[in-house]
C-alpha cells in the first residue's frame, strides 16, 4: 500500500483528510477533497491524468512564485518610499502602483497556488462526520460547484479585461498607466484556479471509483451517514429553489441567502465561494441577471485593488517572517518561562504573547497565523484539550483589532469622523483589560477542569532561565516601539506600518537568529516566509470577494437598515440602545465581514448615537469588540477557520485530531469576559476615554 509522503502525512482521522480512522490510503501524496488540487497519484488514475495534474500544479507554483515576488517588491517599495519621504525626496506613484498593479496581481496569481497546497479556508463539520464514500461524494460536489463558479468568475473577468482593452482603461493619479494588462492577469489567475480545481476534480473521480469498488461496504452502510448526506443535499436544493422560484420579499430573500450560505459552508465549499454563490443567486432575483454579471466583472478587481488592503499581505508577511525567524517563538518562550507554572500556563502565555504581537501588528489574521504555528502544537503535545489550545490562539488574535496599531480602528475613525490618534489610543486600556480577563478565564477554567490543561514539566525552569529568555523579546519590543512611534510621529501611516514591520522583522530576525546567518540563511528564511504568506493571502481575499457580494445583497434586501431603524424607533436611552445593539451586531457579525459591518452600520447609526449624546470614540471601541466576537463566532468567524487550518497543517507535529467543532466549543467561554467588558463600557464610558486623552 502506498503511503502519504512525509510532507503531506497526517494521522488517521485527521480532519485534513475526508477519511475517518482506518480509512484506506487511496493516494500517494495529496488527500482527496481537503481543499487542495486533489490527488497526485490515485492508484487507478491513468498516467495522462497524473501528468496533467503535475503540469497544472507546475503552473500554479509558477503563479505563486510571481505573486511572492510581487509581495516582496510591494514591501520594499513602501519601505523605500517611507525612507525617501523622511529624507524629503518622496517617490511618485507608490499608492497607484500598490493599489492597481501589485495588489490584483499578487492576489489572483496566488489563488491557484493556494488551491494546490490546500490553503483555501473550508469548513469540514459535515465532512468530518461522513464515511469515506460520503466524504468523497460531498467533496466531489463541492469541487463541481467551485469549478462552475470559478469559470463564471473567469468569464466575467475576461469580459472586463476586453472592455478595459477596448477603451484603453488607465489608472489615473500621480502617475498614469494602463489597467488592461492587469485585468488580463486577473482573468488569467482565475482560469489557473479553474484548472487547478478541475485537476482535483478529475483525480477525485478516480478516488471515488476506487472507494465504490466493493471496499468498506459495512462502513458505508451507516444509515445515519446517509441521512446526514442526503438531508444536506435536500436542504441546499430547497433553499436554492426558494430563492429562484418562490416570490418573496427582499427581506425574506436576504434571510434565505444567508441560510444557504451556511449550508454551503458546512458542505465543505471554500468559504469565499460558499458566500459568493448564494449572493449571486440573491442578486439575480433582486435586480436581474445583468446585475450578477456586472458584479462578477467588478467585484473581484475592486475587492483587491485597494491601498488600505495592502496591510493584509504585509502583516501576513510580517507574521510568517516572525515565525520563520523564530521571533514569535522567542516571545512565546519568554511568556512560558514566566507564566507557564500557572494552571493553563501555556494558554495564558499564548494570550499575553498575542497581546504583545498585537502591539506590533495591526492584523488579527497575521497574529493568529504566526502565534498559532508555535503555540498550538506545543499545547497539544503537552496534553491540552484542542478546544482550549485553539480558542486561546483565536481570541489572542482578536486583540490585534483593539490594541494599536489597528487597521480596523483607522477605518472606523475615518468613517465616523473621530480623531485617528485618539481612537487608536482609546483601544489600549480595553485591549489590555481584555487580555487580562481572557487569562483569568483560562486560570479559572483550567483549575476547575484539571484534564483541560495538564501541568507541564517545570523542572528546567529557573530564575536564570527566565532572565535568559528576556533578550528574546527585544526584537519584538523594537518592532513595537518602531511601529507605534513611527505612526504617532508621522513617519509613516498605519497602512504603511505593515511593510515597515515586515522589513524590520526580516532584519532583526536575521541579526538575532544564528540559524539564519549569512546570505543563504537570509534567503531561505525570506523565501519560506513569502511562500507561506502567498498561500495565506489568497483565501482571505477570496473570502473578501464573497463578502463584498453578500454586502450588496444585505444592502439591497434592507436587512441592516430594517434592524437599525427598528431599534431607533423604540425611543430608548443611550445605555438601553447600546445594550440592544449587542445581540443584533453579534448576529450580524456572524454573517458579515468586519469592514463591511463598519461601513454599513456607522453611517446608519451615527445620527441616532449623536441624538442620544453617545461619544463616537467610545462607540468605536464598543463596535470593534463586537466585531472581534464576530471574527470568532460561526458561521463566518474567519479567525476560527484560520486557527482550524493551522491546527490541521501542524497535525504531523502534534498528531491530534482537531475538528472545527472543537474550535467553536472552546470559543464560547471566552465570549463571557468580552460581553462583560462591553457592559462596563456602556455604563462607564470614562473607562475608554481615560486612554484616549479626551476629557
């Protein structure tokens, strides 16, 4: 029997595979249906299929290399611009090149590469509960739906590129350059993704044929599994029919679209496509098929061609650099040395390490990626229950939205018209308080349930080892002070902070890590970091593309307006009004992106807030804490999916079976301190204003 290679190996029952424990080894390299390009070598696949798969994978890697080069060039260009501006010789056209050239190219050329290495974010709650055959059938269906949607997106991008070429579309700004070549690259990237999905689909068909050839009959005869499988199919078909054929009010259509989104997610379709497909159906019914085509033409490009969104690849790059140059590990090690003796000490250490990383990175996703890669394997190998190990990382990641620098805070300030500096500083005390509350929760929870976090061996920990761990946090400290000082000193903008942080992480990591000394060590560390960053960027932007489409549906159906107008019409006081907003915004956060929520809610709620004499700086912190909750709660809690992906990708190290359900179960207790802090902010707004500098 052929075995999985070391690079892609996983323990039996690993959720990275759609197979339960004891399932057959149908593949030699890539497990079928885990979101990657499928299977490299299926026993029954013809040689032509294998060669085709290898060729497609080669083109996907090539696209990934180009995307990686663009990521590095973007980082260097922004850093050079910051230095040049400081020397009073600013570069021209950095904003336009970053927005219209670098961002679309690096995102769309990374999509197929992320598919080939299985990095697209998927929910596996349904797949984890199915047998071999059931899992293969569900994954096959998911691949078909993904393929069709990708082809439609690629065709729409082709129309957009053709139109841009015909009119010689130009980027207008400090410098002018043609946009049509970039639109062609966008279409090419989507066609590459379609080829990669098709390659996996073909390979999966042969895997399913093997599974159906009389093997594991007793396993697949489970009535419960068949009921789960076909019930899911029936629900999807019913909801789709409701949208397309049953006359409904716009509000009802929006609700059904959201329900279908949830079901498609559970079916294992990449989250971005699971959001995009029902949104397209909703747009079709609400405003016609032409509106769908127009949306598909402009949403992909417009969702990525954004100067403010350059922080995502830059902060993810900073996170992978910190991990590959051991900066994150040193911070975690220092925290473990000083706090590891506490109940749940590793989780407490993770929490405070996350708070430290939040002060250096404005991206929750970057913190979750870099910290999770270090902390999750160590906690699981120490015997921690998966729900505590994953939840502590996910909630630590949310601190990146609250502790400055925070990109989402800057977006809120610009939308609500509050002072950016005061808004950023207002997050300091609530952010630190939340980190302390999370740690207290871990201590109490671990004390009550001894099996949750077994005490680790502390025989090697001495005061000398603790003192020796302190120099390990110095590089991170330098990065933190450089980023915060640079922003508030006016040296660079919050958007540029990601590139500066990534560059500093490379320099300091190279200088302080003996294993990375020399040109070869530097090049190896940078290349590994860029490769991981590219694979991490693509699924996030695919999710953003889907969310932009869903946001259009939400706006057209009037869901947000209906909710907020209903609340405003109740004639409540400030405290009661904010209390009532808590469950409403939490529910909305389960289905909407944080950026979309702020852009939708702030303009609608601001008149009512001003009428009630509510401070908009305080409301910003209130809203961002609620957005944090939305970042971890199902069904679109992106940090939960990121943590789950990290836990699966590190399975060869810790050997534990971590399901998405484990992540969500662990998150629930952490919501309590977050909600308690919200109550304090509502009734004691001065708690926030102390740190903001506003009297």
